[in-house]
C-alpha cells in the first residue's frame, strides 16, 4: 500500500488592494456580473469573470430555471461563453463572487464539482493553468494557481480513448 497525497495551496488576502491590478480588475468585473444573475429561487447571486490570453474578459452569472436542474452556475455560463466566442484563446484567470438576498456572504464560495470538471477541460485544452480568485461579497480573498487546487483528480479526455 502506498499513500497518494496531493497538496493544495491557496493564498489568502484580507484586502482587494493586496491583489495585482489584473486580479483586482477581474474581481471587480465578477462583482459587476452578479447584477445579471437570475436567481429567483435560491436568491443566491453568483458572478464570474474570465480573463483570456488576448485580454478579453467574458462575464457569466448563474441562470436559474423553474425546472431546477436546467439552471446553470455562473462559472459554466462564463467559461462556455468564452469557449464559444473565443475558441482559440487560452483562459488565464477566473474570478468568482457571490451575494445572497437573505444573508451576508462573508466567505469565498468554492465552485461546484461540475463547474470544476468543466473548467479543467479548458486547462487541458490549452495546457495552461487557470488562476482562481474567490471572494464573497466582502471578507477574505483566496487565490489559487490552478483548478487542480480544487479538483486534483479530474476526469481526463484520455480516459475516453482506447
Ligand atoms: N452557484 C453558482 O453559480 N456557482 C457556484 O459555484 C455554486 C452555486 C449557483 C447555482 C444556483 O443558481 C445557486 O448558486 C444556488 O446553488
């Protein structure tokens, strides 16, 4: 028997002013994206901003539906939109933030497993890590160097090949 250990390292910042100007700008864009969320059921509004290699920023927000599972998280709305509109641009960075109608979101929110799997596909497509910036509506900010920090064992394209 052998133990397999995967370490994850996140950086924690207490102020947006401690981020690089590129990171700070992207987090502000994610905050703006919250305003376009359609979340009448959960009342939990998520904004996501995706920075591409060509410096384009693509925004996404969660879009819910009365047939609940038909809705989509902000991260997948954003990354699929980036993939559809800029298919040849590697993804450099993603910022994600959230706000609730019911309570203050004072901690960063982690992306769900389905979003992480979807995002990891784009890391593999371009063979280039995607940096993460996470924050609630205020409070600490977490950054990570790659989606692998949150999903170390992603399902990989090669598994589909014989
Ligand atoms: N949601 C996101 O958009 N991103 C996440 O990382 C977690 C959850 C959305 C889905 C749903 O519209 C609402 O938040 C509550 O789960």
